[in-house]
C-alpha cells in the first residue's frame, strides 16, 4: 500500500489545478502588462483569479497581492507592519512561540533592527490565551501575528476573538493562514483580519505561488522592487500559470471543504484512538481544536527518524518532530513550546492525511505505526533504561 500522509508539507496538485496551469501555458502565455490582445487576455485571466480568490475569503480584489508563496507573504506582512509602525514610533510586536520559521526568523531580523518581540506561550494544548494576548499588547505595539493553524500539531487558534481584541486595541493583526486556507472557512471581515498569508501548494495548487491579503488602508511595503505589477507592491511578471492553478485549486477545495473535513475528522479520530493504545505515547496538541487532517504523536524511548524510515518501507510517507536544520537534529520548536522535553519531542510522528484517505488505509497506518514503534523499542537503549527503571517514564 502507498499512502501519502504528509499533506502539511505539501499536497499533490489537483486535476483542476493541473488543467488550469497547462491551459494557461498553452493558451494564455501573454504578458499581462502588454497592451495588445494576447497580453490583455492574460490580464483578464489574472484579474478573474484575483476576484475568485478575494470572494472566497470575503475580501475585495484590490486587497489581494500575488506572491511566491507563504514565506514571501509572511515576510511582506511583517515588514509592512514594522515599517509602518516605526513611522508612528511603535516598535513592539506580539507573536507566538510556535509560529512557522517564515515568521520567527523574520521577527529575529526585526529584533536586530531595533524591534522588540513578545512571544506568547501556547500551553500544553497548543492554543494562545486571549487574556495573555490582551496583557502583552502595549501602547507601542504595531503588530500581532498569530498563525491560524499550526503546521506541526494542527491546533487552531481563536482567530475571530484575536481579531476582535486587536481591533479594539487598535493593533494590526496578521495571521499566517497557510495551513488553513482551503481547509477552514475564512472571512477576513467577520474575523477582523488585517493581513493574511496563504500558499497554493498546501491546498492542491502548485508550489511557488501564494497570496497576501492586506486590508484596504494598509500601505504595503515592497520586498521586491521593479515594475508596476500588483499595483506597484510586488514587482515581477506575474506567475500566471501558477496563479490560475491556485485559483482553480482553491475553488475546488472550498466547494468540497465541508464534506472533506467531515471525512478526515472521522479518519483522524480513528487513527488517534488506535495510536493511543501504544503504551507511553501521547497526542500532541488539543484533540478537538485541530485541523481535520492532523495527527501528531510522541512515543517515548525512540527517534522520529527511525519511525519515518521504517514507515517509508511500508509505503507510508509521514514526517517527524525533529527538524533536520543545518544538518543537526534539533527537536521541533513547536513540540518544545507545548512542553515536550527534548527526548520525548525527538520520538514524534506527524501524519497529515489527505481527502481521499480510506478507512482501510487508516487501519493499515495504525497497524504499521504500532509495529514500527514496537520494533524500534526492542533495540533502543533508552527504552531499556526506562523499562528497567533506570530512567523514569515521562509519558503514561
Ligand atoms: C508551508 C508553510 C509556510 C511556507 O509556505 P511556502 O509557500 O512553502 O513558502 C508558511 N507557514 C506555514 C504555516 C506553512 O505551513
């Protein structure tokens, strides 16, 4: 059996997206900035895609800027809020400890440039607390940036409440919604979102394309200077094949969202129930406020890399709780942020299931993970120490 269970890392392009992309490459290859018919036809398609995407998140087309993906959108949003904030003497930013590196590394850069950053804790359930956010906001806070759903443990933040709080306190609110767009309903007006980042390849669109929503009135700062594309806020000839494919993928994902979420939630909960039977294991993140496709477990006494390699041999593609950053194995900052200690965080597994997963595949995943964990523990020195009482178990 071949099961792709790493949809949080990337998704397979949908047929509708491939169709839109190839049609564009064959028939709409003009430059949208050109004045002759071929160019203007491309321009029409570009604006149609912008309208479709805007409507899905209840924005107006002028509020959508096309980018190269989630990372660029995050960078542009943070830079915008920082530069605009500094002009008003505001140099404090509030975020959370378990954001994506596109946010955290940009915040580090801003810190080096005189900004002060407060990272809110996300607690054991992987969710920020509104009273702590309220307390963290200061007179000189220019931005609150909190992700809609976490890419590792799938926990969903109370975005509408955060948006309302920020609005009441007069602070710009940005959300990295890369894991949420196409998977959860988004309404930027009802949720009081000022800026939002999205990436096509997380909802069955192509890689290298995404968008940034910025509410009317927010003056975007450029990351890329050049031509007047995207109303002067993002230079470079538009990636029209990518943009049209993104719009097609998002339309499809939105149309099927309810059905897909109901199906994935049932399968997710079955997998969680099955893996919970493994002794000395624990689910990471809230069991209910989480993406329908996300299962994340820690298993004591073993290493995530081993789990992945053995699951791969069984045809299952998954991801672990250690990020191989710069060749060294660091436990995931997300798992550390919810209080997992290093050893436990290292033995973690993320399964992010897709829409077409079957019950049979879920049972195969459960049986395979059980077998793999048992096998790895059978020759793990750490596990031996734990069972012989030389070390104490952390997970029940
Ligand atoms: C994937 C991801 C990103 C980065 O998006 P790219 O399009 O790959 O640059 C940012 N934030 C989150 C939460 C993600 O899951």
